[in-house]
């Protein structure tokens, strides 16, 4: 028998669950249908090897979530009410070199510069400026990450308003290799910064991926690395608790095979066993653009053609999870155990390092050119393994399409590649020996795709490549970027292939905002209701963006930091602020001046990018025209509203 809901959701990935929680909190009757035995999709912690050892099967760290108002304002009560706790690690990444040296990226800029200065004083000085610029622009980008994307045209013209914006455009459209080569001189420093970029599944020379060169330092020096205590899946557990608290229902091991439509409107989901879950208001589904035609009948051929043209990431990841008897011990010392991500360089020559990406383009895995990373998660979180024991995760970049045998060959080949990673790591870890290993589970890109076949298409953990041409309101393609599907009303999309991107962003919030708008619900009002006051520090507290005039390290000095806060408060009091649909400050106007050409407007866009615009006489007349007589009583009332 089918049951009627207000909203039905295909997929209990974190994005679907996030959207479902907001909708359930708004009082909607919501059902989530999930094909796996586990909820969370790529946000899951399971006993993959032997009982008592808890492994993050896909995502590990939640850095993309760090500035999401869902966390910073605890909009869903995940932290205050539903028992979610995070560790914030102060060493986001460390690179170990074959000569025994290492380089650390600390949350602290000074310490990072000290680490770089071991290899190049000049690079340390360059990095200080680089990190400061990154910290400055990150708030602007983050503003737009957790709500529907701004139109690309408006975004580009905003960048074109200032030198800073034009510099940003340059970085966004160039390649990481380009940027590293013109900024830095030391090969070790370049390798150290290229490795985290590659973790985003980007080739060093991919044009239109350079933004990460700013976002990574900006995020790391503002937030560090958040990891849920108990494993990545704790986020999913908290979302499920929240969802059920607000009356939501989840059905597991039930595979959706069709979005049911009636007269061009989505009215429900049909599962493989023939059940129909009907929805009065809307259907939300985690469907990759390349899979739309499998789930929805009658879509426009042109739309499907454009959706099929999206570009996947150029390579993927193979993961091997180990239960180990004794925690991992590193030749480089205990500093490694404090780092979130540990990268292993097998060469100290940057050209050779860049050449290691070449086999990936050809669908090959070459032992001598394998690039790998890995850490024992129990070092930061003892709850993950029995006392004294460890959970080691190792990863390597690999192609999805193998030159010999295609993706299907992975089932026979994955153990061999996992052994190659193990051999590669042994010179860095003293006890990664056969005797210390209790059990291992290996997942190839093909396995990742099997775990979430409508997100991780072609084994791509980001759903799609994170290229400039398919970012923001072009993600996945302009026609689908508004979370809706042309030709089918009442159908909404979420997933790593949508804005903001692949990763644990809590991007379902943006889809929820769009659905709230269409359903005539007040997002802010719903978010504000039933709030619990947090009585503990969570690490997610809102971070003030650095102020331009202040020296780079100002936030470290309490007196200077207080001055910054005072300046910001004063600015906030005197500026006229225009808010976006989600109540986020978008444009602040600090002064209006008489100019030769018209009225000069000075301020900031998204808190950081300078705005200096002229309102010309003809446009002023047009503005007055927009302000029809009918609005005058409303404006008078607005003046006196508190
Ligand atoms: C190996 C690996 C490592 C990663 N590491 C990180 C990391 O450290 N940090 C980070 O931020 N990100 C990481 N990611 C990426 C991150 O996991 C994903 O971007 C994220 O999980 C996407 O979330 P989602 O909810 O949109 O989609 P998914 O997590 O893919 O969830 C989609 C859900 O829909 C379900 N579903 C699909 N089809 C159907 C159907 N027909 N019927 C019913 N249910 C269906 C799936 O089973 C799944 O549960 C990693 C990914 C992988 C694979």
C-alpha cells in the first residue's frame, strides 16, 4: 500500500538528509528512500575489517562544512541537541620526503612559514602573502557556498570591479601548476602544495582549477580540519536523529527506479519492488546529470545531450582500510600522528613529481609513479579502535578506466594495487609490517561507484570535475543549476554534482532554500524556531574575516583582534546592507558621494570585494521610476519597523 507524504527523497546521502531535515523541521511530512543497508552514502563509518575497528569508508574530514550556517549557527541542532562533536586538527597536512625531511601545513600561518623556511626563505615570505590573500577571499566564496549560486554573469562582473577581483579571476582560470611555478622556487614546497590540490582530483595543469590554490590555505588557516569524533558517519547519525525528531521517516534497502510524473509534475517515487511513495508538494532526488534519463521519462532531448556532456574528474581514488595491532609509528616522528592528512612524496624533484600524473591520463597504474597518502585515524580519535590498536587508511590516485580491461578489471586488480601502496609506505612507517596487520579491505573506484551509483558516476567522488566551466551557476550545466529539472515541476536535485560541489559541504541546505522559496516557506523563521543555546565551544563558531588594513597575523594578537572586531561592529552599524534570499549580507554600502558623473557608491560585495559604482543621472531617474507611488506607504511603514 502506498502512503502519501508532502515530500519524498531519493537517497539518504548527507545532502539528501540535510535538505530533508530542514523540510521536516518546517513541519513537512517527509520520507527518505535509500537503496543501501547504510545511510549517509559517502559519509559513513563502518566496521569494514574486523569488529571493533571503525573505518571511514569514503569521506574522512569535513573541511567544506566548516563555514556552513547549518554548523556555525547550529540551525538543525546537530551539535546542541543531536550529539555531534568535532575535533579540529591544527595540522591539516604533512608531506614526508624520502630523505627523512618533512613539511607541515599548520593552521597557524607563522608556523607554516617556519616549516617552509627550512627549504626556502623566499618561499616562506611569498607564502605569508599567499595565505593572507587566501584568508581574505575565503569568506566571499563561502558566503555563496551554502545557498543557491549567484548567476555567473553577475559574479564575473563583480570580479571585474576591482584589481583584487581581477587577480582572483586570473587564479580561478589558470592551473595550479602555473600558479605554483610562478610563485615558488623550492621543489619540496611545490610538491607539498600540489598534493592537497591533487586530492581534489585535479591534474596539475588543468586550466580553470586554480581557485583551490587560494581556497586551501584560506580554509586551513581559518578553520583547520574538522573531523567528527567517532568518524565521518557520526554526521549522518546526527542527521538521522534530527530528521526522526521532526517526524521524518527513512526506508532502507529500497531502490528507486523511477520518478513518477503526472501532467509534467513530479508526484512520487517508484521503487524496484513496485511500491509507490507519493508526494503532495515535491520530490527531491540524488540523480547525476548523466543518469537523468534512467529515472525520468520524457525529458527534452537537447537537455539530456547537454547533461551528458558534463566532464568527470580526470582520475579517482583507491582506498585500503587496515585494522592494525599496534598504532602506526612514523620514522619522521610523532608530529605525523598529529596531522590530519599525511602525504608521501617518492621524489624530491617537482618535474618528476608532476610526471607521476601522466600514467593516470593513459589509464595506467605504474608502481614507481604511484602517488599515495594515508594516516592512522586512531591517533586523533581513540574511539575508532580497541585500546592501543589502530585503523589505518591508505589511498592512491588511480584511473577509473584501466587501459587494459576497463573499469571491470578493478575487481581482480585492486588487491595488487593496495600492495603497491603498502610497499611504498613501508620506508616511512616502521611498523606497517605483515605481523602488525590484522585485516584489510580494499575499495576501487568501481566499488565507490557501486556504493553510490547515481553520484559517484565513473567512480568520481566529486560527481563531476571541479572545473571553472562547470562551477557555480554552471554546475552541472546552467539549465540544472537551480536544483530543478526543466520540463518537470516539483522535482529538485541534490548531490556532489550540484553547486557547491563534491565533498561534505552540507550542500543540501542550498537545495532546501530553493524548495522553501518555491513552497512559500520562510527559511529563516524555520531555522530560528526550536533553537537550543550551545553551552560549549564547538570549533564551528563564526570566524571574522580578516580586515584589509590590519597586518596579516592580527587575529593572533588579542589587542589587535579586539580592534578588528570593534571596526567591524562600527562598519556593520553604519553601513547599509542588502541581504540575499537566505538573509546573508551581500552588498554593504558605506558611503554615497557626489561625483562628476553621478552618485558615487562605495562599499563591499560579499564582505570583501570592494564596490565603487556610479549611479548616473538616467539610472537615478529610472530608479525613481521603479519606486512606484504604490510603494511609498510601504516605505514609510518600513522606516519605523524595528
Ligand atoms: C573514497 C572517497 C573519499 C572521500 N573523501 C572525502 C573527504 O575526506 N572529505 C570530503 O569532504 N568529501 C570526501 N569525499 C566526497 C564525499 O563523500 C561526497 O562528495 C559526498 O558523500 C556526496 O554526498 P551526497 O549526499 O551528495 O551523495 P552520496 O553520498 O553519494 O549519497 C547519495 C545517496 O543516494 C543513494 N541512492 C542512489 N541511487 C539510489 C536509488 N536509486 N534509490 C535509493 N537510493 C539511492 C545512495 O545509496 C547514497 O546513499 C570522498 C568520497 C570518496 C568516494
